[in-house]
C-alpha cells in the first residue's frame, strides 16, 4: 500500500475563527481583510499578539510580540480578544468533518493535523483531487480556509502545506523533493530554527539541497548528535507513523512555535500564561482535574525537553496550574533561546480529593474555583474581552516577578 499523508493546517485559525464568530453575530466587517490582531488585554503589561491578519503582517507585526509594540507599528490596529470556547468548537467541527473519512488522524494542535490517506485511497480515489474537494468542503461548510500538503510522509506533507497560503493544496512527493524542496532557503526547512540557519550559512550551506548533500563530518563539530538528523530531514526522510492516540484519558496539551527566538523569562511567562488559560479552560469544561503538570520547551536547534511535577492535589484552577508551570520553567530553563513552549496536563481524574494542609485556606480555594468558572461562563457568553483570569491578579504577578 502506497503511503500518502495529508497535512491540514487552518489558515490563521484564531483570527479566522474570530472573524466567523463576529460575522455570525451580524457584523458586516470581516477582520481578516483589515489591520487586526487577536490579543489579550491591551491595558495589561502582559498583552501579546496571538494571531494577526495579512494586512497586519505586512506592517511587520508578528505573533508573540507585545500589543504595545504592535500598536506602534500600526496605529490603526484593531485588537480583538481570544474566545477559546469558540475556537475549541470550530476545531471540533473540523476534526469531526475529517473523521467522516478516516480515524487515522494525528492532531498536533487545535488547528493542525496529519491524516493517513493511503489507507482510504481505495474509497475516495486520487489524493490530489480529493484534497481539493476536502479543502473546498471545509471552506463551504465551516467558513474558513485550510492549506493541505500531500506527500509520502509527515515531514514532506508539513513542508508542502507551508509553501504558499491561503486556501491551497500543494504536493511534495518523493520524486518532487529535488525540484521543490532543495532550492528553498535553509531557514524554510521544518525543524531548523534561526540560530541553526545562521550556523549552517557560516558553513556555506544556504539551501535545503546544500544540507541534503553535506556530510555528517562537516556538521558534527557544530551540531553533534543532531547532524545526521538534519541531513535526513533535508532529504525529506521521515518514517514516523500517523498516530491517532484517541484514548479518552490522554492528557491535554498545547504548544506554540514562536516566530523568533525568545530569551526573556518575562516573555516566556506571558506566552505560558495564555497556554495555561487555554488548557485549563478545556479541563474545567470536561469537569476533570490534573495531577501532573509539565512544561515543554524546544531551543533554537529544536532540541526538546520536558520538565514535570506530580501534585499532591489534582487541580483544574488556572492560577494553581500557572504557578506550578512558572516554577517548572524556572527549574528547567537554562537561559538558552527558546523557539517552542507549551504545557501538558496528565493523570486526569474526575475528582479532586483536595487534601487540606495547615497552611491551606479551603475557603479561599473554593472562592477561586467559583471565580474561574464564572469567568469561563462570561467568556463563553461575551468573549474573552469581558474579563481574563490573569488580569484579576495582575498586581501580584507584577509584584512577584518584578526582577524579570
């Protein structure tokens, strides 16, 4: 059986989904065509850009920069709050639609997945024709666009999905790698960050093809054990299977790949805070609690490491999860530039069974839980701008982290 993989990526998911929500509510204004970003509370010092429109991108605005910085680049910028409940609903609609065709779907994030089409090709026919039909169906029925990369493995499918956007289907089959991938600049190879690209260029490796044809011996003094891996991915080699992993009790995680290498702890805190808000909102919506919290980091060379902690008391409180996540970041981060950050909640249960210590205030904890559930309800009804968990405790956050 021929191996055929689709990589499906929602074009500008948060901004597109917010635009759909606004249009559904009667707005005549499609924010996808204007200077617009999705971001937190502009009055708070921790507000950052979560997504940006194409016009905003042309102004030099990038994901994860502060709203203050973005506003300086584009005074006409309009900032819209995130609505995670709505994003989860739109994501669920997408994956439900895809599951009509196959259960072999590996979900990477709320807006991105791989699909093993080779196993169902005998049912639906030519992969490229089907990819176009699938793309058009998503646009017609769900109201947003996707890019679909079609290839013989997950790496090449991911590369193909990134070629040109939006609303495109691209192929990168094994016989197309030399013509389509080798001429690309080295920084466009998935898994190679800015710092790695700079090192490679110092070695006169400017394109993916240059890297594909180099030797391990040349790379080893600079990239050590990653040298062979770099050459493999430059040649489009990837044997990893599509892993559906649909277990009911699997953990909840979210990661974000940053558009630039982050070296400030305060900036990592900001991004981690948004991630924790998102996954704890999901956890509370499922009436579940996590007893293991993990922080996920990748450096500029995309070396990945995870640091986790088992809790005495399972929790779904944003404030408690964020506090532990910050401590984990403090413990594991060595100060190197970070290109990806995320959090994961594991060992999920339906009960908390909170054990009270001499230093606990059970009344205060119950009040926090009621407050966060109230905030969830307000967000669901009015959107993220009505109130944000983090903004309720801005003073204590700034006080406790002023050294950063």
